[in-house]
C-alpha cells in the first residue's frame, strides 16, 4: 500500500495549505495512506511526532488559510548526508515510500539529492542494523514529486509558482493605499518589494499600479539611470501627476551589478527633484494573508496531479515537479528546471541581461 507524505519547505507562500489539503485528500481518495511532515526537512530529520498520519477531516478549512499550517523551516542537517540518513530511517519506520514537497528551488534540489542517494542510504542503514534487508527490499525506491511554492515566481519552466499571485495582489493593494496619501500630499514614495533575485513581483506590481519607474535585477537601468529616472519623473509631474511611485525589487542592481537601495533612490528624488519623498518597505505583509482564488485553484489542481504522478511513477522515471504552462497542469523533469532556474543568476553575473530576461519568460520581454 502506498504511503504518501507531504511537506512544505523553504519560505512560506499563500497556497501551500491548499497543496497539503489536496495531496492529503487525493491520496486518501486513491486508497493510499496519507502523512504530513511538520516543519519541513527538520521534521523529516527529527521524526517522531513531526510525522503524522492524516485523515480527511484533518485538513478541513485549509484552503482559505495563508502560510502553511504544517510549518516550514530551513534545515541545515538535511543539507548533509548524516541528516539525510536519519530522514531515510524515519521514513522507513513510518512505512512512507513517496514524498511530495511544496517549496522553492532549494527544497526541490534537496529532494532530488535525497532520491539519488536513497539506495546508498538504505545500504548504510542495513549495515548498521537499523533496518532489515527485507525493509531495504520493500523500500528500494523513493518516489519524489515537487510542487513549486514561492511568492517570488522565480522558478523556470512554469508560468506561476503557488503564492505569487496572492503576493502580487497584496502588493497592489498596499501601493493603492500609498497612492491615496501620495496624491493628497503630492509626495513621492519609493517602495521596496520582495522577490529575492527575481524581479517578477516588482515588474508586475509596477505594471499593475502604473508606477513611474521600477528597478529589477534582470534588467538593470542604463549607466546614467539617475538622469533618466529624474527626467521621466519630472516629465510626469509636468503632465500634472500629483504623486510619484518608484518600485525597487529587493534584488535590484545597476549595470555594474551593484545593489540599488531605496535610500539611494529617495535621496535623488529629494535632492534633485525636491520632492517630499518617503520609503515604504512592504516586508512580510506581502507573504501572508488569504490566498487569492488563483492560488487556491492552482494548489488544488497541482496537488491532485502530484498524487497522480506519484502513483504513475516507475523507478526509472526521473524526479518530476508539477508545472502550469499556458493554463495546462503538466508534469516536468525537476532537475532540468532547477538547472534552468540557476542559469538566470549565472546570466546576471555574466551581465547577459537579455538572456536573463529571456529565461524569466515573455512578461519580461517588454
Ligand atoms: P527554498 O526551497 O525556498 O529555495 P531554501 O533554499 O532555504 O529555500 O531551502 C530550504 C531547505 O531545503 C534548506 O533549509 C535545506 O534543508 C534544504 N536544501 C536546500 N538546498 C539543498 C541541497 N542542495 N541539498 C540538500 N538540501 C537542501
């Protein structure tokens, strides 16, 4: 009998709860046993109470809750082999033979490493007498499927990560609130948004709120950006605009790869354009709150697909993750997507910004 466990790992995102609910219920509906691993890889390494069997009603009400109610963590132990050895032992103790992980590229890379090492880990557990040879034969293959949960929308080969549209909606609401006060006082606001090394949230928030200027890592501004930005904002003011909004992605850089800080931008607007300028760092409000309808349906459809992918997998199938491309939920090879995701950072480091934007997707083209 298949025993399928689900966990959330890395940074939390709205919709992770929807994944947990969908995976638990689809597993049960398919006649499998369902388990949740609490606190990400920490729970897998520590085992015991952190691995719990789930019933249908245990995930009631989760669809509309933000964050992840089974907890998430960053776990150093799992990045080293002895930690993964403990994790393997805990899984076998509970009889778990499949793992569905909802997390970012770090979490999914870790999962693939774990799967690759699995036969060796089992041999080691047999030699130390921690599991029997019969158990090794029974649990020979570990089945892994990834779900991409991240507010940053920074994963290659999928149009949207679970949580990015909720976060974008929250950013837009916040910028709208700032707009009202900015217009009233004719102020300028420099707004820093999350996204780590990805500019998707900043770019889409800029388009969605009609910002005057944005800074993103994939497309650094021209060398004379100070003149350029001030020129554009001055022109907007001359057209009669009573407010100024500049959005700075947390990973924003200039063409020499030096970080661009909100303070730097604020000083320019205050000193050169004499605008009454404030900085707002949106911070963690961007992560929390109720998932939007899109993230509820994406997490549900992808969670269901993840269970089906587990049931269809053979020992030869490479690890998969569930993507959405042009509105279709599909299974894709995990490791290729992780490598492609890492290509963006390499392209930026090599100052090949055109490639960085091409890799990110069509919305970066303009
Ligand atoms: P995200 O999944 O959001 O990218 P992290 O990169 O922090 O977040 O990864 C979350 C956790 O996944 C880490 O704390 C670690 O336990 C595990 N992990 C990340 N990268 C690896 C790796 N290369 N090998 C093994 N485990 C990893």
